[in-house]
C-alpha cells in the first residue's frame, strides 16, 4: 500500500465536491488513477462517512461488491419507497451540483433523476391513488344503494320489486306480441306477394300453353293431348322409392306408385306431358282422378278350360334356316291371304284385292325402298331382301335342305360381305353344329360360375345327355315335354 | 298407313305369332299413374283401317302383354296390380279373363312367352323378381329373385329353350337358366337403369340393352366386358329395344324422345331409320315375326301405328 497514494486519495475524497458525488464515481476515479483496492479502501476508511442519500439505497455490507449495481435499478426502489425524499433528492443533488462546474454528466444525471422521479410519481399514482379512487366511487354507489334500500321498508321493497318485475315482464310480453304480430303481418304480405307472383307465372304458363296450342294447330296436329310446354318437370315425390343402385341420381318419374318406373338421366330430363304432371299432382294431393271406374277383372270362371289351338305353331324365321325362311313365309303369306280372303268374305267386306295386289298392304314394300335396298345389295354383293318375287325364284328349294351345304351358300349370298365370315361362323355354329353352340353357351355359363374351363361336350350325344339329365330336375317341367322338344329340334337340323 | 286411337295411353304392342294381321295393345289410363287399363286386340285390314277385334278392361294399368306361342287365341297380360291375366280370344269378352295369377307383390311390368318350348312364360315385376309360369298351372313354377331393384323386362333366348335375360333398375342384366338355381351371368351393362333387353334372333349370344342413359348397347355374353356396339342417337331414355326376327343385326327401339329408331349395329353408321310420328313418349314397339319389315308402335299419345319399314307411318 502506497501511503502517498492513500493520502492523495484522502485529499481527493475530502473535497466537498467529491463528497457530493456517488461513491462509484469516486472509486472508479481512484481506480483510474492507479490505486489498488486496498489503497482505495484505506482512503475510504480514513475519510469521514460518505453522503446519505445514495448509500441509503445500498445495503450495509455491499460496499465491496456493490460497484457494478446499475444506477437504474437503484432508482425505482427509491421512487417507490418515498415520494418526497426522492423528489427532494434530485433537487438536493442539483443544488449541490450547481456549486461545482456544470458538467454534461451532471446535466445528464439531473435529467435522469427528473425523468425517473416523474415515472415514479406516475407509477405510484397509478398504484395507489386510482384504487383508492375506485373504492371511493364504489363506496359512494354502495352508499347510494344502501340509501335507496334503507329509505323503504323491506316488505314494500319486495312488493315493489315484484311489481316492477311484473311490469317488466308485461312490457316484454307486449313487445314480443308486437313483434310477432309484425312478423305475421310481414308474412302475410309476403304470402300476398308470392300469390301474386304465382298468379303471374300461371298466367304466363297459360299464355305459353295457348301459344303452343296455336303452333300445334298450325302444324296440323289434331291428336288429343296438349303437348309439353314446360322444359323440365321434376317430380320430387317424397313417397317414391329411391333407387338402391344409383343413390345419387335424381330420377324423373311418372308413376305415383311407390316405386319409380323408368326414369330419365339427371342432366336432361324428358319433358313429361302437362296433363301427366296434373295427374301426378292430383295423386300426390291424395285425390283420385275422376275418370277411374271400378272394374272387376277377375276371371268369371277360374277353371275355364283352355282352348285347343286352332293352328299349329309356326316356325320362326331364325329357327328354320335361311333358305327355308322365304319358302315358309310364302306358305304362310298364302295361307293367311287365303284365310283373310275368306274372313273378309265372311264378314262381308268388299274384296278390293285384284290379282296384282293379292298381298295385303302390309306385305307390300315401298318400291323406293326395295330399289334402294337392291342397290345396296348390289354394292355389297348380296341380296338380303325378301320380296314377293323371291318365292318364285326359290320355289324349287326343298323344304328340308341338308344342314351343312345350303345355309352356307345362302348366307354367302344374302349377307353383307364384311360380316360374311362372322355369319358363316355363326351359321356353322348355329345350324350345322347346334350342339356346339349350345354347349358353348353352357360352357360360358359354367365358366362364369366356376371360373374354370369346362370341356365342351362334343356332338349331339352330349346335347341329348344334358337334356336328359336335366329332365330329372325338379323344376316342374315334364320330362316328356323335354324329350319331345329335343326330337323336334334335332329333326329340324 | 293406318292408325288406331286408344282411349288410354299406350304401353306395349305385340304382333301375334299366328296371324300376321293381328296385334295386341296394352294401355293404361292416366299414363299408368292411377287408373284402369285395357287390352286391345286389333286386326289389320287390307283396305287400310285398323279394326278392333276385342277389348278387355282391367282394374289397373296393363304394362305389357305377350301372345302365347302354343295357343293362337291366348294372350298374357302383365297388370299393374301385380296380377298376370290370361285372355282367350275364342271366348267372348264376358268370359274373359280365363286366368288371373296374382303372385307378384308389386306391379308386373313385362311378360314374355317362351318361343322355343312354347309352354311357359316369364313375367318381370317391380318386386325385383321374375316368375316362371305355365298356362296350365295356377301358381308359378319358379321365382327368380336376385335383382336389387325393379325388373323392367325379361326376354327368352330365341335359340335356347331355358335361357332368358332380365333387365333391371339395379343397372344390371342377368342371364338365367331355368335349370340352374341362380343367375348364370351378370352384365353390369349401364350406369343407369336398364329398361329393356332383347336377344339377337340369329346369334344366340348377342343381347341388346336399352337404358335411361339414352343408349343401346349390344353385348356378346361370351365377352361381356366391352359391348359389341354402343348405339347413341336417342335424346332421352330408351324404353324398348327389339331385335328383328328377319335380319340378324337389325334393331328397333323406341324412346321418350318420341321417336322409333332402327339400327344396324354391324354397320359403321348404325342408325338406319328414324320415325318421329308420336307426339308423346313412344313406349312400345314391335316387329312382326310373320311379315318382314312390319313395325308397330304405341305411345302415350294414345295412338297405335302399323307401318312398313321405309314408309311414313303417318301417311294415309
């Protein structure tokens, strides 16, 4: 410890101006001057007590380590504790400072002190004064309430409260009633408007209907019903059964039955006749259309014996084979013509037919079409059209041609070229080898069932075997019928 | 071409397989919504006009009918109250019907007589079932219940005696063999309800389906993933499809767009004829088995037209 330094430090510290400055500044000054901590402490010990206000904030035993405490943390503490002393302190500091030279740091200090004191005042005010004010206000209000409650007796107050409540309730009810009345009125008004709108629309519809009627008349259509006038009829009948498969599709339906019949696709609904919509609406309302009669359609004699057939069943065009078709048709047409002629004579109709048109109108083909078809056939190289002349050409065809040769030729002649191969194949399958075709169908069905490949039974033996097998089935069909049918079919081929 | 006006809305028309001048029409009052029905039996006369041979009233709408293939005077009618009525034309109307078979729990929508065995017929109904009947039995022989929704149409295979197909609102067509307990094939033919199906008379594995999606698809049941042909041209749902008995690839169809169209599905441009004589939904169409090219159609405009293919149905 250098005694000289210490003495210098003592002299420095004894200076009144220095005495007014904070301890930190003194310490830092001395440190800057190169004194050691011991020397500084010794100097401080020798100098009388440091000033009050600053060290008050410092706790007693923190002289050694209180150097780094920031000033700002000290000052709020000061501000909150005592208002007056802190207010006075800056003033005191300022007064002490004015004696010495006016340093910028002193000015800064002063400004800082002022600001801090102001902030402190504000905080204190906020924390203490405002709550006091609030509580005072509450007290006043409470006193008022108490006063109002105290001025009246307890019983009358209850009654009054009840009365007041009743009054308010009545007032509220009146309000509600008024509001609902207003709503009703507005609803009625809306209804009126709506009805007017509907009337207008109905008028427009009527106009459109009359217009379409006029158009139809112009077109010369004399048949009954009014045609459709409206574009989109969506009958959203709630009672209709919704489809299971396509739940999303909205169907237009035209039956009031509890299941929709054929419906139309969502985007383009088929426009239904107007009278249809009327009837639908009527039914949905529960009214029955007026023109329905009560009809008893039960059989008068449920055990009525069935008649014997007058004529034998006719072979179908596709069953008999191509060449047969024309011949059988000729036979049939002649039969029917003869039969018809006799009928006509029986019925007393004038027989308008002359030799040329011995065939009724429905058998005559339009000449134009026949020509076109002939042209087409020429182009295609085939002639598939049956005309009345054909029987004459083919009258030499025997009734039961051999199955293999003739149908192929007939197919080759009569069918279009591009389908010739297919037709040949099909004909072969169908006519020449019926069992294979049938077996193939059976095979297909078996495949779909079992998922495997089933060998087709070749030959007619397989066919008859299958039929005879199934003849034993308990499906109610008489096996006798089966065998007779089999024989018929086999004969046909 | 003659026209016949029915008092009720037409639903189906079928030519007789015995007499080429005879056809039957199924009609329903009030569009089939609610009301009576009537079966008309009409005769074509060579002079022109159509005359009515007989008419039978029913309590409910008649949706479809089918001529017997074994008896020339028998007629099967599918009635909307679920009953199937048998009419005998050789008896006077007061003695008719000779049978009323009531087993369907919902509307009977289609009837088809077996053209090969000629002893049985099937009826399709909105109760999701198809029933097999013979004319001599008072009860059904079998009931086929697999569809999930209304069966709109059932058709026998013209070549195989025990095979038939059914078209349903569950968007599938099922192929059945009466000797098998269940369906033998399921064709998910369309995305929408399938209203009608018919077999190719000349190719026993080809079937045509008509749907609400305005298209007709032709399928080969041997390779049923992809249709053989898709026929577009109708602008609304196609109600009925019928293969020609005379030409292997000719199809007639009628639709809610009020037209009857003729198609050849083997040809590139399939639509070969279009008749728009109806003024309301065209609901029934048939091609005569006995007379090639003879067409008949009926619709909700209460008219029955009979004409030759290539002629104008409305021409006098």
